[in-house]
């Protein structure tokens, strides 16, 4: 959890990078790959959703002020 | 085409990297920790290249790479660090180990191009486990 200190904010910035990579990466695949099966589309969309929820939880738990 | 071991404690990130590399024609195995990675190498033999997260519970990627390179025949193992740590001292540490250091969020194109460059090194014949 970020505690508003420079170290805490640096940690939050680091912690957000992995789920952000997941969101961007799977969204790129979903938008750019035409040959995906329905199961693959559902799986990748679920991964975008779970990474988005993880980011929301990180932000909600951070005390930035 | 290379045999690539991807090590990251985040399951979605591992899957994303594996999908991207498989689509580029590589054979990919994944591990959730350094211990799992060492066990895979023990069972399946040496990969051509490793993609390592830096901060993981237990042994970090910076500790795992020397451990892998201490294994017979893996002294020159090419490595890519894929990390959320963007501080200069982390990048310097990774590069000082002769590895490529990419920061998250990375572009799939940058990752595959980096692997192509590393592949220009001599690639050993595939062990039976791969």
C-alpha cells in the first residue's frame, strides 16, 4: 500500500505497471487478432477485467494525500 | 525459433508473454517463481533464453539469473529482464549482468525484436525435454 511518502508513491507506480501491462497487452490482442476463438476472447477479456480490478484495488488502498 | 523460459509471479503477465512469444513461433515454458524455474531447467534442460521478472517473492530475478548461469552449459544464457522497476539503479544492475532490461508496460514488438537480436547468437540443438 502507498502511504503518501515518496517511497510509497514509487511503490504504487511500480505495483500498477504489471496489471497495466496485462490490460494493454490483452486489449491489443483482442483488438488486433482476427482468428481468436470465442473461448480465447472470453479468457482474454476476463484477464483484462481482473487486471483492471487489481489496479482499482491498488489505487483505492493507496493514501496519496 | 527459440526455447524460452518465462518467469514472473503474476499469472496474467506470464500468460500474456507466453501467448505473444508462441505467436512469434517460439516454444515457451513458464514458471511462477525462481524455484519453479530451476526445477523446470533441471527436468527439461537448458532454455535458449530466459525472460525474468525482477521483484518476485523469494529469490529475485537478479538472484535467479546467476543461479541459472552457474548450471553447467548455461554460463552464457541470454536474458531479458521484464520489470516494473524503472529506477536507474535497477536498470544498471540488470544491464551489468549482460541482460536486456525492458520496463513494463512493454510493447510486444519490442520484446520480439529483442529476442530476434539475441537469437543471432549461436543456438544449441534442442534437448529432448523441449
